[in-house]
């Protein structure tokens, strides 16, 4: 295998992923030769191709691997028998997961890692933009796209600062070695990897141990699970909920959850000696990120928003924020619609009861078939749960609670869902199109 200093050509397996693509952008910006493969074409793969990456779309094949490649970086969804990885092993080419490759970068920079079950992308983006505003010129790798970064999930800086979104899936963040950890919250999720909440807490605790002796943990210590993780911790800890109750913060994005994200970002900025005035100017101009309550247009006088929420807690928080916008409108008969595509059979099955109660703030609920994640689903789980069952359970709960005015409808296709919305949305309504799969395609159908 070649040493890291000899590497000039890198191949990415699953290059269309939001994290992997950001890392590919980093190496392209550093003048590495980049190629990559993905099962399906997307805006991300198209953009990478335009910037000079050699992109192969379709089934993974051994011949997709360039013969002169020095390093293969693969997505966490890639299985051991992936033909491109098999070929790389055969040719004794160095291989790293996305997390391992990013982990190497965290050792070279002053890394600020944002972690937690919810709020990672928004908080990472807020911190990154404050640092840019303050002249810190950071490199940024985040799991969403920002208008301020040219509609990109990556920014190349010239300083020693690196701001990353540190995902807990597959214990990926155990590869990272940050100087500052921002921890938003901890809940049950990714139960296709983690056994239970105990397993999750143990992994987060191990991750926090990656801070060096002078490291700083910025956390919402009001969160019960975070308190369990940091119990007897030797690190300096700042509770960002207590740190940042101050005047002058006027966010453009709604919801208590986004206010907490801003508090976390402010606390991180203070740790770097950035003035509150600079941070507030940045946060008050922050317009949100790609697929995080992103405004997409009007249909029949109704506002359409696209959102990435796929966990019950995220759904509740987003709908609560949307309800705030609805209640301040002039039309008291306005309704809040939620169109939801569940993400993963495993998550839907394990958190089924939590999903049932997640939509209380919505007046009209439309459910679509579950989005199955390739390489992360067991065949037997698909027999145990489906979106139609979830719709029936929500409807039963609404009847029990006498929510007669609420409706729950299941459609088996995006076309039927968008058609129904086009006929039934009214002026003053808000519709949130929600999910982590390909539900954004319905938003495009609806608003184009």
C-alpha cells in the first residue's frame, strides 16, 4: 500500500452521499485526481462531474475502479462484498471508510465537531458562518448544502480550523479527534446499528473521550441522556442553554429547536473569543440550509417547505415551528399539512409508537411508502411494518383523542400525493414535505 504522502488519485465508492461528496470536494480543491461511483445520478453527482470528477453511475463493478488509483474511500453503506472494494483488496490498494478518511483530517486541524441525534447540520452551518464572518477562514464539511458556500456542503479555508458534522451512525465519530465537541442531544436512533439506548450512550461516552486534556465539551446538559454520558467527565463543559440567554438574537428560521442550535453556535464562538456582536450579525442573517424547513414556493396560495426530518422528535420540532408561522398569519382557517415519507423500515418499526404521536401539530397528514436504504435493511423487517399501518395507527389515535378535524391519508405514489395537494391546498396553508429519502422529488413535482 502507498503511504499517504504518495497519494494523488482517489476513488470514492458512493460518491453521491452528502458526506462522501463533501470529502471528495475537499480533495478536488487540494488538486487530487478524483473519481467515484454511485448507484443513481443526483444533483450532487452532476455538480461533481462539472467540477472535474470522473463519475460512474450504475451498479458497482470491479472495472469502475481506475487502475492507477492510490486510495479508495467508501461510504458506510458499502458492504464488504462490494465489487469495487473487492477489487481494491485484490490489488492491495489502500482503503478507508469516509469516517476514517475524515478522521485523518481532524488530526491535522483544530477541529470543531458537532454531534447529536438532532440539529447537527444546522448547528454546524451556524458555527461555520460565524467563523467565516469573524475572519477565521475555516474549512467546513457538513451534511447539507449552504447557499453561502455556493450551494455546497463544503468550504475550503486557509486556516487551521476545521468544522465538521460528526455523525454517530456506525459509530463513525469514533474516528474523529476534535478540540471542541458540540453535543446537541442524544436519543434512540440508527437502531439498525445500535442495540439499544445503552449502546448509544456508551458509544457517545467513548467519543467524548477523544477530546484532549485541554478540550472543551459544549453541551445541552438539560438533556437527560447527555447528563448520563458526561457524568464524572474530566473535561471542561459548558451548558449552552445557560450560556446564551441574551438580547439581540432574531432568527429568520422558526422553532425552539433552532434557537437552541443558535445558542450552541454562540457558545462555540465565545470559546474562540469571537465577539457576541459578530456572532449575532451572522446568526440573524442565517437563512437556513438545504432541506431544513427550506421554502420552495407557493401552490394555490399555500407555502411549500421541504424538510429532512425523519425521527419522531425532529418531526415534532419542525411541525411546532411551522405552527408558529401559521398562527401569526391573517387567515385563521389556514391549515398545516405534513407529507411524510418514513425513512428505513428498521427505524419505522423500532420507533413506531413514537411516530404515532409525532404529528399532533399537523391538521392534514399524508403518508407515503417507506424509503428503504440499500445495504441497511434486513429482508424480514419489511414484513413487519409499512406506512399504511402507520397511517391507520395515527388515524386511530386521532379518533381516540377526538381530533375529528384532523385527517390522515396514505398514498402509494408521489404522483397521487402531489395531485391531491394540488386539488386541496388553500390560500394561507403551510405544507411541509418531509423525510430523509427521495421525498424531495415530490416537492419538485409540486412546485415546478
